[in-house]
C-alpha cells in the first residue's frame, strides 16, 4: 500500500476560472473545508479574511466562477480533489474582529438538480446508457463500469423481450431520475471532477489504497452495529402470463454468500428474518432479482457503519475502500467511504469520514 508522505507540511491550492488565486487573496484564506458524499453533490467552503473590505468587489469571488481545489502535503505535491462552480458568497460584518467572506462551491452534480423534465427512453436502452446520456447533457463524462453495464444490459434485453414499458422521467430533475434508477440496482452515484460515477460497487473492490490503524493515522473510530431493519432474506412475487402462474423470487444471505431461489409463490416459506417487498409488478425474474438484491444489499451493508477521523489524507474519498485495523473485531479491509470531510485551518489538516462495511 502507498505510504503517507514523509514530510507533514499540509497545504492547499485554489484556482478560480483556471488561474491560481492571487498571492494576496491566497494569504487571506483562513480555512478550507471539502465535503464529499455518495448521497449529494460535493461542497467546498473557503473562509477569507476581508480587512478593509478589499475583496468585497473582487470579480473572482462571484457566482458561477469555476473553483478548483488541491489538497495534500508539501513538498511531495498536492492532489486535485474538487472542481465545481461557486454557488454562494456570504460576507459578514461582525461587531468585533475581522470582516470575513465565506465562499461556497458545489461540484457539477448540482447541475443535475436544476429544473425538471418530461420524457421517456426506449425499453431496449440499458439504464447505464441512459445515465451516460443524462451525464453528457450536463457536460459530464460517465465512467465506464463493466459490472453495471452487464447488470443493466441483461435487464434491458429481457425488458425488451417482455415488452417492458419505456423508462419515464416525469416531472423530475435529472438528479432525482438517476437516483431512483440507481436505487433499483443498489448503484452508487457521485462525481469526481467532470467524471460521473454510476457504479454497482462490489465488496472489497477496489483494493484499499489507505490503511488506517487506531493509535497511529486513525485518531478516532466509532462503529455502530445494529440489528434494526436487518434481514437474512428478501423476496418478491411476479406474475408470468405465459404460464398463468405467480412465482416467488428470493435472495438469501447466509453470512458468506448470496443465493437466489425461484419457486411457485405458494411454495415460498419465510421466517421472521425474511422481508417481503410490497406488491410491485415485475416483468421478468431478472427484474425481480434486481429489486430483491438491491434491498438485501442495502440492509446487509447497513449492519455495521462507523464514523472516524484521521490525519489529513487526500486519498480518503467517497466511494473508496479503507483498511481499518487495531479496533478489535471491528477491523476489516472492506469499509466503503460514504462521506468524508477534509479541513485545513490553524489546527492543521484533518479528515473525518463515514463508512459502511460491505459484504454484498
């Protein structure tokens, strides 16, 4: 695994509209905070000291200016972690102390939240291709993913064969449309720069680039193990018109692997740990398997979650996998980062994060 830099001199670089910020403005930056999540657009907030109100009319501190942020350590180089648009400028004029300006920016995922649309996509188009079309409309590039392409491709092929209705976007923003689609598969969606990830994450992949050990680089770690809402199996029913019968589709987790079973609905036998999905019509067994696996994945992977903080490390990013050790039975190399916050201020560089332990 790659080691942290030998020289711990935290630093950052800011660029506005592709140009490094002027030295005077750079020297007035009090703090930088970068927040990233699998659930929403990433955000940067920069606090700027504003003595004599010298930056109040600066055209660089205005809406729609493109902001880029790099974090890391000198002299080993910085890593670009954010590209987005300035969405807020908030000056403050306190009764005592320096006037300040808080500049906030969001990544390009926020473009998908603007406006709503009414349209449909043909039923033979895989959902990953539809996601690519929507991304391109918002000037983003979809990161190819073989697993997601295969899962959505099979669903589309069978949907076309069974005459599944077209995929409709009815009075929804592009963001809400893609989030609903992603939830059907258990797909995670986030943006890195101009690249949109629409990805069916697999446990233990990619291999962890960052190893955190409590008492060393891992400063705090608070795991939460819960049985609330946990199940061992999820099942759904579908009607096969050609056979004039109702089938039951069940996905089961035995602690080590996932198995599927398709039987006549009247032969299904559940336990107290079995979740029956609501009566939603499914067109094919693959469609039903998609829904039950998505729900099982969400519940199994939600069994153990945790919050933690570490010495600042720009490699800790949403969607990446961490290897966490020296925390007893809560150690593991399959912790997926669901959100993280990087902060640089007078106290140094710190990274806090939230993770889920993935098994499915």
